[in-house]
C-alpha cells in the first residue's frame, strides 16, 4: 500500500540497522516517548535489529496509561449518575479504578458511550437537553485542539449541559522529570511526532541544552524509528545534544499555529498527577477561568477523591523506563488484558499490552533490550 509499505521495507530496515551498527562504539540508552512507537518497536522487532550496545527504553508516552487512578474513580462516580451521558474514547473503558472500570458501569446499565471525537459528545448534548453530557478529555497535546474546540463551541452556542473531565498532560515536563530523576538511565530521546505536529519542537531545545541529551522528533513506522535511532546515536557518538526532526513529512518547528492558539485560548497550564509517577509541575492543561463552567470535576463536586495505586502493579517504573513490562511479577499472571492491574496493560499504546500481544513473555535477548 502506497505511503505505508515504503516505511516498512525490510531491505531498507536492515540497511538502517547496518548503518547504526557501523557508527556505534559505546553502549547507549535511548527512550522512545510515545506508546505508538513502543508498539512499532515490539511488533516489528526493531530492538532485535539493533546492535547489542543500543538499548531502547519505553517511556511514559501513553496518555491513557498515565491517567491517575483517582480520575478513573471520578469518571466512574460521574458515569453512575442517572442524569449523565458519559462519553469517552473506547480505550478508557477498561482502565481500572479502585473498584471497577467504565465498562462495568456500562454493563450495569450506565449511559456510557464510545465516541470518536468530543464534537460527537457536544452533538449529544445539543440533542439531549434533559441530560448532562460529559466527555472524558484524555490525551497529550495532540488531542487538546479538538477538546478546546468543543468547549469553545459549547460556550459560543450557549450549550450548558456539556462538560469535560480533563486529564490532559504535556510531554516536555514529563521528559524533564525523567531526566532529573536519580533513577534516570536515558541518554537520548525519540520524541513523539504527533505531539510535535501540533506543538512544534522549539520547547525541546532548552531540555536538550540543559541535560545534554539529543532529542529526535520521530514518526511511528519501522523506518521512522530506525532513522530516528540512527540520528540519535550519531549525535551521541559525536558528543552533540541537539533537537533534530526525522518526521519532516508532518512536523514543522513551529507546529500548527492555529491549533496552538486555540489551546492557549481555552486551556491554561496546571500541575498534573501522572499515574505511577506522581504530580509533575506544569505538566497538564486545565480550563481557563472563563470556561470553568465546563469543568466536570467542579460541576459534579468530585474533586476531593484521592487514591493509591495497587501495590502489586509496577506501572510507574515501567512508564519511567526503569523496568520492562516482563520484569513485573504480575505480568501475564495476575495482570493480563482480560484482568489488568494497571493501565499499560489496557491501552492500545501501553507497553505492557505490547509485550503481552507480541509474546514478549521472557527475558530473551530481544525482550530484555
């Protein structure tokens, strides 16, 4: 298929791997930020193509995975209300809270609906004025423009029965939290191409300079990943720490100006708790004062809930790149896609789900690297 097969060419992949092998003289640890990149790496065995000196570390790049457990509990509490139509992307329905998930609410008769856009939820609100319609706004900067547009339109059109339960997180502060941790192993990053399509990559430059790490904006196909690794290793071997753009077919340095302006008009930067990691300053988005009426937490008075992660789940260590999924004692045993303990086993971009789906059950050479 045109525009897909060309990025999955086996011969070209082996050539890239050979090029990486030729320039590698030392051991390097590189983190791919996005869960979509993780799935490509595991599915296509990209890590097994690389020289043994190159280790790929899986990062926190899955917004479903980092949604804190108490926010899932808030979503469940709201969805159980008889006057509420609770709308969400499908991958959030199986993410476990402390006492169940949204799928169990739906199975019990709650009006939980899977939508493909927050604008679908806004349409429900227009057509169901006797109901309160809540959209679970989860995502990185990538999905923020659509959520901002939904709130903007609701206010402009005077739609008062619509609100957002917000779990928007920002990637650069999470990268800095990892780099500043005493457990940090990361020497270079493959940044998330879809985030940079919206936001650009200027804000990565201070990180690269401060922590002396190369950051390569990278796409999601096998050849994207291999080229991103090549550029990152080349910088590391040459002692450089710059921001480079592998994903030139989609990303510009300044990003999408209109989308960024819409985000800025509707949202403000706030502290945000990340599941398994904790609160990271200035790492999330919340509604600006003029849009506070559309904040579901305030509308339904659920802001006081606070919960702890299951002690058996090490998702926080997985999301920080400290552990691999198969190193968790619960992996494939008490934790599986049918009975997940943590969000990384549920999400379509979760590292644990990738290892389970593609049979990375043991510490073989490829799985361990």
